[in-house]
């Protein structure tokens, strides 16, 4: 294997590990904040709750540590306000 191929493989592995860490963090948050708090009677009820958690709470309202502890919507609004 050439050195450039080896470096490319190394970079891909680091990218995978970073993505995997983010997903592990997400699933851990959802487990604690949603799944451990209630007993779901049906799969449909659980599916709807997971959808609401991801689309309504996690993506729009939940404060995330990386953008200075603001919600994603607030962070995007601050970026558009700065550029305007």
C-alpha cells in the first residue's frame, strides 16, 4: 500500500470514528431524555415519539454544547443576523 493510500485510509478511519462518536452521543441522549422516561404501548406510539423527539426537540429546541449551548435554530439565526 502506498503512503498516500495509507494516509487516505487513516483519514477515513478518523472520520468514521468521529461520526460514530456523534451517533453514540445522540443515541445516549435520546435514551436518557426520551426512551427511559415512559413505557410505550405500541410501536406506532414509540415511532411517533421518536420522530417528535428528533424533529421537534433535538433539532430545533435542545441546546447543543458545540454551538455555545444554544439550540440549532438559535445558532442559525445568529449566523444570518451576523451576515445581514
